[in-house]
């Protein structure tokens, strides 16, 4: 039992001497390990955020559906951004029917 303790102490002492003798090498190794762990952690966090963002985007797909009359001949993008008026409009009865459609 006592011999094993001495062997452990000897190994720890030799390791400490080697670290002390080659400080630059030990520092560079520590920096490399920290950098590797940091890159791994950043990759994990980025991947998790991307998965969550994609899940949110897929769940919202179709939520920005626009219903316009067939007679409407305007650019939909500019119409949505600038609220471009047209002569065609939906009947008031459609206001009650639109929520019944799935999507």
C-alpha cells in the first residue's frame, strides 16, 4: 500500500518536472485543448439554434397566406408593403368564411 503511494507521488513529481521544464509546450497544449473545447461547444450551440430556427420556420409555413380576388392585377409584394388600393375587393361574407379554411 505504501509502495503504491510512493509510485503515484513519483509519477506526479515527474509530470510536474516535465511541465516545468517545457513550459511553452505545456501552455500551447493547454491553449489547444481550450480552443478545441470552445469550438466544439460553439458548434453544438450553433447547431441547436439552427435546428430550433428551422423547426419554427416549418411550423409557421403557410401562416402568411394572402387571399385576394381574382380580378386583382397588382404586384402582391408591393401591395403588401405599401397597401396599394385596387377596385376589386372581397365581399363581406368572405370575412366569416375565411377562418373555416384549414391552414
